[in-house]
């Protein structure tokens, strides 16, 4: 069995797709948790109130989307 392996001949498209999906879920899930945590913390632990907490959460969400979006790959 080990002799059947030939380096570089395996189709890795499924592994690459799974890796990309995992990275995407991790990236966007982390942003969602951070936004929710900021909102709840400001709402319950400061006198900011609902509107102030929501504004801060939306600002963090917008900044996160801006910085975490996929960037185009420059051509060589």
C-alpha cells in the first residue's frame, strides 16, 4: 500500500475546498462572536444603553467586513 503513493499525483481539490470553507467559517464566525460580545458587554456593563451598544457593534461589524473580506490576488 505505501508503495502505491506517488508524491504530487493526488487530486486535492476536495481538501482545498474543505480548508477554504473551514478558514471562512473561522474568520466570519470569530467576527460574529466579537460583535455579539462587544454588544452584550456594552449593554450590560456600561451605561451606554441599547442604541450606543448597537452603534458600536455595527461599527465593529463594518470594520471587520472591510478588513476580513477576500482581497483580489495581484497578477504576476
